[in-house]
């Protein structure tokens, strides 16, 4: 599945704060915790709880969110399909980073071992 310019632009303009409650609901409904969600987000972006809350309060777009992130050097190890897209084949860098986050959260919600989610083994 190929992304379009319109799709990429729509994702870039979405605010992280508008999607964050859905992330929490998804992981908690599957028995995982907000703390685990934050651990996954921090692994990918480098944002600790304080910085994450600041970005949520500022209602930053995903474009700003990932421009401020220090992407984990092992992020390229995130592979698989999320929302119909194979993350390793996404050409637009921002869309790929957003889908990386989606994939990690999906793995967390599916009960995958945290050690494996964080690409340590």
C-alpha cells in the first residue's frame, strides 16, 4: 500500500495530543499500563514523562513532535504491517516515524514482551 501526499500531509498536521488518549485506551484495554506506553514512547523518541506532557499541553503536531525527537538508533529494526502499511517500506520519513510509533503501541497492546518491543533481542 502506497501513501499519498495528502495522506502524509494529514498525518503531519494531526496533533499528538489528539491521538494520545487513544494510545492509552488501546494499551489499557489490553491489560498494559500507561507507564509501559510511556516507556515505549521514550525508547522511540527520547521524550521523558515531563517532556511528553509538555508536548501534549502544547498540542504539537506530529511534524513538530518528531522534529523534536531523538529517534532511537534501533528504530530501523521496527518491521511489519500497521494500518495496511509495511513500515519498513514507507518512503516519507515522518509518516514512517508515526507508523513506527503505531507499530510499537500495537505490539504493546498485543502483549508482546517489552524486551522485544524495545528491540533488545
